[in-house]
C-alpha cells in the first residue's frame, strides 16, 4: 500500500513537471529530446509492471497538454484587441469612377451599385443612427448594412455641374458638396476614426470627437481634424488643391507626414505639378459662400471669376489679356441658370459673352 501511494505521488510529481514544461513552452508545446528521454525513463522505472497505467497516463497527459494549448489559443483570440479595418479610399473611389453618369441630377449610389436619382437644384441627405437616410426631408430610405459581416459599407454622392448638395452624417458632422464633385463615405464610421474621400469641393462643419479624428482624403493630400469648419477644393482634373480654415485647427498631411497646421482665416494652396505650397491669410467668406448658393467677388480680376464659372457650370471661356485683367466686384446667384448669370456679369463688367457652341463661349470688351 505504501509503495502504491509512493508511486502515485511520484506520478503526480512527474505529471506536474510535464505540465510545467508545456506551460513554459506554449509557443512550441513539444518537449525537447532530453526532456522526453528523462520523462520516459522515470515513467518506465515506476511502471514496468503496469503497462495499462502507462497508457492511461500518456492519454491523460496528452489530453491535459491539448487542453492547455486550446486554452492558450482561445485566450489569444478572445483577449487580443480587434484590429481596425484598413480602408483604401482610393480603391473605393476607383470602383465608383468606373460607373457611367446617366443623369444630370444628384445621384446617391448605394453599396450594391443601386443609384437613387434626386431631382432639383439641391439635394439634402440626413443619415440616422438607426440605419436610415432622409432625402430632402420627404423621403426616407433604409441604407443600413446590406451584408451580415462587419465590413464597411460605402455610399457615394455624385453632384453634377450646376448643382449642389448637403449631407449630415449620423455623428452630427455636416458637409456641403459643390458642383461637379463626388463624395465617398461609409454608412457608419468606425470606432477608431471617421474618414471620407472627395473629388471636388466640399465645406465641412465637423462634430468634435476627441476619440475619433475626422480625416478628409483627396487624391493628393489628407486633412485631419477633431472639430472645426473648413473648405476643401480638390478636383482631380486640376493641379491646385486649396484648403481654407474658418474655425478650429486642421493638419495637412501627405503620406501620413504632417505638412502644415492651419489657423483660422488661412488658405493653404498646394500645386501638384511643382510639389510646393503657400499659406496666406484670406477673407474666408469669398471661399465658402458657394454653399449658400452665391459667389461673391471683391476687387477680383475677371479671369478668376470666369475660371470659377467654368468649374461650376462645366463650360469653357476664351478671352484675351485685356479681359483677364479687368477688376470687378459683385455677387452671382448660383441658383440661376447660366444665361441669367451671364446677364448679371455683363451688367457688372464692360463685357459681352457670345456663345460658340453648347459648352464654349467667348468674352470680349464692349465697344
């Protein structure tokens, strides 16, 4: 009896050593060759007369080792923090860019490529926490996730030339989208950050959230904010990108490296061809009035005014140097059609605008 009791104690001791070895080498639970030999010798000495006990011990030991490994693996998956999904907005944007535009109206493109046409000069979208979007305060549509997994679902807003739109995200951030612009955004922002991608011009009033910075991606630079009001003009077919800060603070980044931190009333102008930028102090109202439906110009040369109209209405102007250097002041109502805008401009400056083709015009001095 005493001997059996002694053998049992030794067995427990051997088993304990075995488990400790497994614990210490959990990344590679197999025992070293010397450790295996030592264990087998000690088990063999104690169990020469009882093979069934040896088999039982090995099965028991193997089961415990497997259980320990299972627990370690389970612990890794349960307690390791979830990795945030990395969103490549350029890739998302390319997918949408391949879709032909078939309407002169504002279009909302859902993640399943379904297009919702929104008629009128302006479109207003308001996203709700519960997964719905109100369109022009009269139509309610479900846009919550169309898949069962946790992948980010994107929508795109396409604003054609001569139109404008506005959108409110479910975090309270409000964005205005200018003529000829595209905006790609997730239906729901992640818990780590809020990101959108723009091709064109937008004005934002970002809801402050210290835990989730707001990032605006363009084809060239990124703008990172916590809570502020600013304007971004970043059309893919233009070499100059502009950021105007109204309030708060924004950081201009390129390849995740900081380029400049703007203060209110500052304009950041980046030239993609020369790869340089300039920061200047401006009257921000000249850069953000478009969101309210008009374009003011104070002592500006006519060439700059015509360039703005060219972008907004997607038309081309031809003029000589005399026209370009004319200085004028006034206000154009962007809610009017193009001919009405021309009439206003002809009353403001000593010019005459003549139509060459559907999208081409010449500007000459009045005699």
